[in-house]
């Protein structure tokens, strides 16, 4: 894709080093399994729009660039890959469709990016494409989508259309599992390709309303996408005109080489999980390599480091909070672990870490609050001011769209005839 | 009418769609895709105390003679996503979405409707439709052309399966008791297994019971099978029969089918789609209606209509000349694709001869015939006349109310809301305030009882 127009949203006189980008990952009552038992947690309100509106308003007041909203097709469980049911009654269970939550919140917010999670393994790219295009319309250009693969038997059984083998964590190194992972991400790449082609399947000026000839559209500016791949084919064009951003932001979470490739070849935004600053460079190298291999050198792919945060006014206070949460999580709970680094400390300490990662080459971080709203409020009221003091984070929203906040231009339409 | 208690009228608003009913060429016509149009439309309907708004859907852009149809409005938003956003800018208005049972899976649709019902505080409704051709299937991974005979079977099974999923949660599973640490009252909420020829699925549904338990169910088919499906499973039926006599016949027929399913007459509402033109006087409205019809049937549109019935290329035909002398082409291959009406022409020659007879009798050109025989407005007149007619039709059991389809986006509903609604309210046949919180309340439907199934299913 080439950029056809200068970003109207780019601030003048920007520093050479781009400002840090900050995302917050929303999931239930927070990322600690006992978060729902905290005094300020609102576990009985998870299915109400007010709950999500309050959280996103809190993030927006602190100029957070975007929120992600987690999702899954199956009921939450301790191990998503396991084919057997989790019978726990002491964890948050039940959730709403994340795309619809984002859409419900969109009219109540003005600047913040909204990036719901969507499973791509079982769903229809045609439906998701128009859903995210519509989210882009209702939010005035603030939509993104985080694509997630789910090649697990529990998910597959909900649709009854495909079979996937049951794999334990130990099986992941087997050739069969590696092939399954490779295939799942290849399918995700095809899926993203279809999303993107459908978003471009209408040129921006396709609607002409030419009363003289009676034509509402110039149909030469609508395009069949004619996608044919291993898993699906899609004809197009979309039933929804090209969204305000042209291309809403596509994101993915990636832990290893195969998903790093997806980030590099298909997305605008990757979430990665370094455990320490020295992990950043090799992760970025893999993603940039994939980006080059896909011929996307000229495009911006932002990479944000994920951190699960347990914050306190002092280090001791943070550790005490975590200890209390771990204890509330039950006698069988061995302590909080995560795919992402767990940071337990002060807002200033977190700002140090974020600054280090930013200096190491990440565009910023996606913070996963251990408890909502507690850790979100620490982020918005203490971490953000600290980052602003250090000159790393913006003092006002400088753009109207999510692409604008990420410094991405509005891309030219791949199907538009070049003059 | 004697002292019999008058029926309360139900009113709903259909967001102008992709048919020639919508006059996009009018200078007052706004965007069909910008959110501001949906906000204005929905808030106008809510200001008028309407029961709900209604969105149609088509999953492939229409084509005629192999080309994308360009004379009507083209393009619309995703149904679920736009309804969730409209929920944020309205408080009472029901949100009815048309969702296809052919190109979706029950688990996903059940999840989206349950989510929409939560996010709207109990205002979700589903107009269940089936699809008609492989043409649409080309946009989907499941593709899946279904023979006509299997479509209702799939729709029925789809709805039954979705209902099973909604009913897996009874509403008392979430304790969220911080003190004891029990979030759930039961270890396997949402457990289900469904195995039949269409769907072979199992697991745990992951959206807890929504305010309405399940969305209000609409059915839109007109065939015998469609009526039977509505009588067995729907809460409301969306019909095309807005005229008095055919409306009464349809009403009596469908209501008469309810008893066989153990349902009461008021368990299913009959809501025809209806267009309207309002003027200060009946004469002014009639004149306006003629202008609207001419705008709806441009010369180019007249030819396209002609081709749809004749099922052949008539692009060289003069719209201001007489109807073609050549006869329609009977073929399974239709010139118009992605259009339900193209299939419902029945015997093409018979209908063409009917048009010819009308043309001969009244001395009409091709375009004038089309104006005469297609899409005449349901209610035309002064506010007083329109209110009176609607009231009479409803009290005469031609309908329980109407789903109004304005011809201008988004402002076309306002004249009805501002001028007709107050008269209906004055007569005591339409609400002045919402008296409930859910769509089911708006429609006066009995609450659905919570599911009888145990949540502790075998695992």
C-alpha cells in the first residue's frame, strides 16, 4: 500500500523519536483471577454498558491511545486448549461480544481508539469486515480489530464445522502441533487479507448520486475482491462502503516466530510479550524481517510490549496487593503468572520500564490492569502524568482517528486506478 | 365500531433501504451510511414513542444482467454493530435486525443477540430470514446454497438451536459474591449439546441470560411455510399486506394458525410494512405522492423493473413507449440477482399480460405502467386522513400496527411523528409515554418464562 496523502492529523514539529503509544487491555474485572473480589471491582455489572463506558471514559480522560477488549467464543476457562470443562465457580465467567461492546461505547467517546478482539478461526471474514467498518463509522474513524486464532477443540465444537486435535502445553513442540499453529496463522493472514480487500472494495468516491443518469453509485468504483485461498473464497464487494479510516487498524498478539510473521506481514499493530528489555531487540528483528519479506518496509507497524500491572504507591504496597490477590484466588493458586511480564511496583517504576522499552525500540506498551478499576486508575492518574513529565507521552489528543493517533496516514485504495 | 375496547396501535420505523422506495435524489436526502443519519432516524422514532426501528439486510450487492445494480441506494452498515451503537443514543426504542440463518452459525448469532440485548437493556429483536441463492454464498466460507425446500427447515432448526443456547442460562447463575468467593452458583453454566442434521454442536454458551431472555423474534416470509413458521415460533410477523382487504385475510389466516401451537391470538403481532405521504390536505398529499412515485421510478428504473419481470435484456427499450411486444423469458437463470422479489413473479407471461391490459385500458407508457403497478404508497393524505385510516385498519384487524418505511433518509419519518402520532395519541390508540423498559414491553408481549432446563447438564 502506498500513502497518497499527507496525514492531516500529524502534529507539526514532531520529535525525531515518536512519542510513546499507550494502550490499555480491558478484560472482565481485570487480569488477576481474583480481581473480581476487590472492594471496588464491579463483577455484577460486567454485562452492562455502563461498566464498559466508565472504564473507557477513565482511559480517555488520560489520553490513552486505545483500549483493547478481550473476547473468546467459548466460556472462560483456565486452559483454553483443554477439551475438558473447567468446573470452577470462583472465577469470572460469561462475557459479551467485544465488537458490540466497542460499538456500544463508541458514541460515548470522542478520541480513544477502540480495538475489540475477534476470533478468526471459525468466523466469516465478510461479516467481520463489515462489522469493523461499521465500528469505524460509528466511532468516526477510531476502529481497530485484534485478530485472534482459536484452533482449539472447545471452540470448534461450538460451530461443529471443523475438528481440531486436543493439545496439551507439552504437545506444542510436536510437528503436528507446529503445523496446526502454522496453518492457523496462515489462515489468519488470509482472513486479514480479505478484511483489507473488502474495506477497499469501494473507492471513496463511489457514491455519486448522479440525478441526471439516475445512478446512485459509479459501479466502476466498486470492486470484486475475488479472494481464493486454502480455507475460504470471498467474492465481494463489501455491502458496507469504505470506512472513514480507509483501513481500520489491524492488531495481533504474538509470542513466537509464527505469530511474529503475522504481525509483520498483515498488521498495523503488534502486541508482544518481552520479559525483559533485552528481549525487545530480537522480537523486533523478527517482526521487521517478516515486514520486509512481505514488501511492507515503507509501512509503519507499531509494536507494543504487553505488561500485566499490579501498582501501589510504594513497592511494598504493590507487593502486598498482589499477595492479597493471590491469596484470594484460592488455596490451589500458585501465584500470578502470565504470558506477559508481571510488573509489581510503583507508577514511577512502571514509567522507568516503559521508558526503557520505548528506548529499546518499542512504540509503547499495552498495559493489562490486574484489577479494574484500581490499576486502571493508577495508570490514568499516576503513570500517565509521570510519562508526560518525562516528555514521552502527549498532552492532548492530536488526531481525530486511531490511525492518526498512531501516526499512520489514510492509505490509498488498492483498487483505485492511479492517474 | 361499538364500545369494544380499542386496540392499541404498534408503530415501528424501517430505516430506508436499498429499494427504489428510497428517494436518494431528493435534495433533503442525507447519508445512508454516516452514523448521524441513524442517530437522527432512531431519535425521531423514539420521540414519536415508536415500538422499534427495523433494519433490513442483504449480504451481497444486487446485480442485474451481470452488473452491480446502481440505480438505488447501495451500501449499508453491519446490522449488529449499528444496532449496538444506536442503543447508546436511545433509551426505549426496540432494535430489530434482519439476520440471515443461512450464512451464519447459531452459536455466533445467539451470542451477538444476547450481547445486543444486554447492551440495550432488553431491546433486541431478530427478523429471521433465509437466503435464496448461491450468489450470496460466494461471499462466505460456508457458501452453502440451500434448495428452497430446505430453507425453512434450516431457519426453524437454526432458531430452535439459538433458543436452546439462550435458555442454557436461567438468570440465577451469577452470584458474584466477593465475601464467599463464589462467582457462579453452578460449575457448568451454559452447557449444551445439540445434534441434528443441520447442527452438531456442544459446549458452554458464554453469554449469561439477557434482560429479555431472548430477543423478540420476527418472521418475514409470506409463503404458507413462512406463515406456519411465524405461527409456531415468532413474536411478530413483518408482511407486505398493507391494504385493508388483503391485510384482513392475511391477519385472519395467520392468527388462525396460532391455536394449533398452543398460542394465543395476542402472542403474535401482525405488522405490515407501509409507506406514507403526508400533505396539509388530501389533495396536496395525492399530488406529492405522484411526484414521489415518479422520483421512485426514473426512466432508467422503469427499464430495470421491466427487465426483472421480462427476465431479459431490454436496455434499448424506450421507457416512454409502450410495453415490449416480445414475451418474458421463462428461465431458471434470473437476470436480477440478490433480490427476493425477482423470484416471486410467478407466471411471468400472465403478469406481463396483466400489465399490458392495464396499459391498454389506461393508455399508459412503460414507465407509467410501472408507476401504477409497483410500490404504490400505503397511506396518502392529510395527517387526519392518515391517522384515521391507520386506526380503522388496525381496529378492523387488518394489522396490529405498521412498520413505516419513509422514502427520505433520515428526515422522512419526522412528518409522521410530528403530525400523525399526536392525533393517534389524542384518540387514545397510541402511547404517549413508554410504560416499560424492554421491547417486549413495548409490544405488549407476555414475558418469556425462564428456561426449564437444568443448567447442570451432563458433561
